[in-house]
């Protein structure tokens, strides 16, 4: 069924039931949710062993300088945080603006807002690091008529997709399906709207979208370049969001400007800088990145076998 087709009455009922199912948990104080998270960790890590092989392989390849004991400590801390992230996301369904502002703050917000108020739209690049879902509260820190948006990958299950959209948009963020990104942003520019758009760019691109392979965490890594390319065409300022977790239940996002003018930079230089900054965030505190994601499942050898040198050059020439 097309994603733009309205939910059927049955889907609306199922969505309401799903919301009612998480509501009692969302209404609990975070300190109680963290107790549930501690029990969840024991099951996920020790019993279900959720993606343990992928996590261990990613950690071992990313930190060859660390001992087995150090890697095991990072692994355990990752699963603790991963369970916290799950319950923190549930809490986002009902948390008040006052409470989320106390727990998710942003440094550099004045300069960021000044950039937007000067008429420059912004591409905000971040990774699956710390609680990226709580970043959707940023629009509650910026004044209208500035538009705050985020790119997302629609879920196959329309009921869950609708539920997550409701949660992610509670504080004013507009969610844009990834396939609609350029058309939507170009339309806003034509109408004179100023916006900032969150790009989570540390996922795995399909082979036909592999344009750039930086070394990231000691590994040759295919990366998305859409954020940079859109910024170049639409003349966006580019920021990176460096998130820290000073203690459980609290996050601080530092807004770091990468460039005011993408057109003045060499091709892929913005993307390279983004991954340098993301790697620095991860190395500072490794457990808070999404290590369960199979980030390096596609290799350069496989890519080279699929595309000839002539085909690769033709793809690059179109960027």
C-alpha cells in the first residue's frame, strides 16, 4: 500500500492500541524506567544475546588497539545504554517540554538560530550516537517561522510507522520520508522558507549509492553523501551535532559549524569532515554508538566486482 494512503479504520484502531500499550510505561518516571532497563539488559545481553556477534566484530575491528577486556567492557556498557535508549524513546511519547529541556539541552543554539534568522537554511548532520530520538525536540528551542525537520526511513509496518511519527513530531519536528527529501526541501526553498534538516548519515548505502569510501574507525567504509550534495545544490550551511551523555538520562548536543558554503569545498570534503567529527565523538565514549548495526556488511571488493571503473566514473561524474 502506498505510504501516502491514509490509515484505514482498522489501522487507526491498532495504532491507538499500540499507543495505549506503551502509555503506562511512558508515564512512569525515568528512574523507574531505568530499573526496567536494568532487567532488560540482563535478558538482551545474557539470554537473547541480541546481535552479539555483530557487536563484537564491529568493536574488534574498530578498536584493534584495545584489549579483549576493554572491548568486553565497552560491549556490556553498550547493551546497558541500548536498553536505556529503548525506554527513553518510550518516555518521549509523554514527557513534558519542561522536563525534556532539562534532560536534552543544546550548546551553541544562539549562533545556530542566528544563522537561520539570517536566511540560511541548515543541514544538521548527526549519527546514531547517544539518544538521536531526543534530538527531535530541537524545534522547541528555535523560533517560528523556522522549520525544523528530520529525514526518516518509513517503517514497513504502517501502524508502527504512524506511531513513531507521532512520537518524533511531538515537539514540532517535521518528518520527511527519505525518498521525498530533495523534492520537499527544494519546494520549501522556492517558497522562501528557512529550515534546518537532520541527516543521520551513518547507515549503509545501497551499492548504486556508494560514491565515497573514507576510512572510518580503521575500516574502508561506504557512506551516504546525500546531505552534502543537497547542501551544495540548495546552498545550505552545514552543522554537526556532537552529543554527549554526562550522566544517565541527560544529553547535551553541541552544534558545531562545518561550513557556511559547501560550494567552496572540494567534493566529499564536507562528508569527510562529518565522519571525522563522528569518529571523534565515538572514540571519546564508545558505548553510545549503535554497534548492533551491521555497518560494514558491504565491502569495496564486492563493489568493484559489481561496477567497472568506467561505470564508477560515470556515476561520480553525475554528482
